């Protein structure tokens, strides 16, 4: 069995409407489900989910007050596609 390549992408997320880290975790989980990942769950330091042949995890670093850098990591047969889909969705998130 070959070891799959790891694809990763960063997304900046900032908004005065973000009230806490839980808002960011929630939107990550929501968007992971929206791109078709199964068993999406929040762990202490990431949110992860999978398809039949690909696993995706997302975490973040807090850059400042209400400003985050998200790190999307994916490995498997459809890693690049899912990483791009999720990144594109997260880039479009608007907090109200």
C-alpha cells in the first residue's frame, strides 16, 4: 500500500462578528459537512472527517483579536480536490 500525499492549504478568517473560538470551530465543522465529509467531529485541537478514501483535518492559529489562520490538511485519493473545495468554501464564510 502506497503512502498517500498530504495536501494542505491555509485560509485567513477574520471578522468583528466572531465571538469566540467556538464560532470558528462551528463554521469549520459546518463547511466540512457541506463538502461531503462523513463522521465530522471536533477534537481538542482540530475538526476532522473523511470520505471512503480520503481524510481531512482542519485546525487554526489565532493571529490576533478575532483573526485566525486556518490550516486544512488532506490525504487520500481525493485529497487535493477536497482540500480545494473546503478552502474555497471557508474563504467565502461571512460572520454576521
